[in-house]
């Protein structure tokens, strides 16, 4: 009978061990699958929203903060959060099991649970909000480190040239000190909690041992083995409580990463990329006629208008120069044409189509811009000229010849397959602008915008660009945001902007004939007239 009893007990023990292993394996598989799915569901909308966010978002949001979301916060969700959740559940089960064993062994222990639980609750109630704020401050102060590092790497050449290495190192140390103050405060709060949890654990051990002795005194049938089991399990409760609270707080703090990612995943995006119910004709714009109708816009609803009630008619194939003092709204007009900023009132109508009604893809793919700061990708030269792979090599070489780049590209190792470094650092500023001009020549758009395209290039490159634009885009409408007035002095008409409003709109000859005109004073400053 004793042998049978021992066999049954061993069987139960083996069954419990097997069940525990099976449950543990199932829990791990569940956490891995759920974690991957949760991470994907959080990362996908975050990335989508960031890629579709308006320019005002990037103007007001430091790059370090965005990197923190995509880096540290995603890592927390992928790595730390599942581990915290798993150990949290494990610790809660462990504490519950220990308390049940102690209560079964020494039922009188029940009377101590309520006061100990209340003390434990008040410790947590005080600690968790504090640790949450500490973690939040830690995350906030981590972003400037990323941001400063990114700026330092990007401007390393200039930092060395102006001997500012020590200043940037000290600034990085300041950011790290701010971060470490928050980190150290977080560690101190953990130590504060650990002392109190040790006290709770010692109280549990004391009560378990005390009630085991008192049970014998009161005549309860508690064997020495059961009493020893109760005390031995009670000795483990301090560690179990420490881990339980640690993972409760870690779980709550790591949930902050989900909160931060959801905040960016709900960021307002630009208008629809495609509007199926309102699409322009395939050859739109076929003429290049532009009408500004009482148009006003602003960068942010909380800011003043940057363009105010603009009214202008630009005929097809007309060459228009846009001039004005700094802050007059010249570049804002370019952003408005491409709907980087949306209208507050009025409309911009191109060839009879209100651009605010069509999709951004239909608009931007049919207009062409040569920006002041050319954008080049870390890819081949051919990809930078034709990223959509629409044009043949013959068409690309023909456009390169028109842009006076054929000889230069032919001399490059690999020709069109020459690898452009990030930002086009391995070619000159003038050559980058001519590459942008080549893109424009390939597209042959009816509306071409030059946003101070020659402001950062030498006079020879400026003359090349202006000559090519006049020759190859004679049938297109050209809007030139002018840095040098002599580049637009022979244009059909000039728009003079001041404080976001059109002050003058006439031919250069008529504007120069009026000595009271703003354009005349600007021409005098540029020493075009005296």
C-alpha cells in the first residue's frame, strides 16, 4: 500500500511537471506570436503616418524624437514588453502559490494577509506613478542625445573646420548628464521600494514561523514537515514580491512606449494621395494656365497667414518671375502650388482644375520643380534621374546633353551607373542643380517652378540653367523664385510679394519705368539700374 501510494505520488509529480512544461511552452509561443502581431500592428501605421505626415510636422518635431519612436520605443515593444508581461504573470502566480501553501499549512496566517496587503498596496500606489513619470522623463531626455548625435554626424566637417569639437562634446555631455539624472532618480526610487518590500517579506516569514509555533501550542495538528514547508516557502516570498513589483512597474513603464507610438500613429497626414472620383485628364496640364483666386494659406492653424488673398492670372507658356524681400512669401507660393501647405480660402486653378480637389500624386507628378537645395538619393545616377524607370537610356543621354552634363557623366566611372553618395556629397552643388534640370527636361512638364534654383551655384552654372530653361521650356509656363534679379529681368511679367500679398504684377519694363515701385528699389539695390 505504501509502495502504491509512493507510485501514485510520483505519477502526480511527473504529471504536474509535464503539465508545467507544456503550459510554459504554450505561453511562450502565444507571447511570441502575439508580440510579433502587436509590433507589426503598431509599427505599420506609425511608419505610414510618418511617411505621409505634412511638412509642418517635420518642421516642429525634432528628428531625435522621431528616431526615439522608431528606435527605442519599437525595441521596447519588440523585446522588453513581452518579457515584462511573461515574468509579471509568472511572479503573480508564484506569490499566489506561496500564499496558498502557507495558508493551507498554517490557516491562522490568514489574519495577517489584509494588513500586509494594505501596506503593499500603499507602497505600490506611491511608487508606480512616480516610476512612470521617471521613465517618461528618461525617454524625453533621451531624444536630445539622438538629435545632437544626428546633427553632429551631419555637420562633422563644419564642426572640425570651425574648431567647435570641444563645444559639441560639452553639449553632448550636458544632454547625457540630464538623461543620467533621470536614470539615477529612477534607480533610487527602485531602491526605496526594495527596502519596503524586504520589510513585507520579513513580516511574512515572521508570521509564518510564529503561527506554525503557535499552532502547536494551540493544539492544531501541524506536523514538523508541514511547518517547515510553510517557513521555507515564506523565505522565498521576498524575492517573489521584489520581482512581482519590478515587473508590474516595468510593464506599466513599457506600456508608455505603446502610448508614445500610438500618439505618432495618429498624426494628421497630408491629403489623399489619389482621389479616384476626381482625376484630371491624362495630358493635364496641357496648356499651363494658372489662376490664383483669392488664395490664402498658413503653415499652421495657430499661425498667421503667409499668403493673403492672392489674385493673379498667368497665361499659358508665360514666364513669370517672383521676387520679394526675405519673408515676403516667395517659397510659400511654391509650397502652395504643390500643396505642401493647404489653402485656408480661395483656390489655385491650373488648366481649369482646382488643385485642391485632385489627389496629391496627380498634382505633383504633373508639375516640375528645380529646388534651391537639390535632393539626391544614395543610389545610382540613373536612379536619381529616373527613379520610376520610365525613360530609356537614349532619352536620358539626350537630356544630359541639353543640360550640359553629358561630358561630365561620360567621364564618371560607370557613367549612368555611377553611385551617388548620400545627399550627393561626391559631386558639386552646381552639378546637383544640373541633375535636377535634367530631371525637368525628361519630364517635359507644362508647369516648371524654379525655387531660387541658382542661389547657391556659381554664375556660370546659373547662366547654363537659365539658357537651357529659355530654350527648352519656351512652350511651358515657368515660375522663377528669383535670387538674382538679372535672371528674370527679361521675363514676361514679375510678381512682387510683400508680407504675403501681391503688391505689383506687371512687365519688368513697366515696373522699372516707375521709380516708386518696389521692384525698381530692388533693382537699384542689385545695381541693375541707377
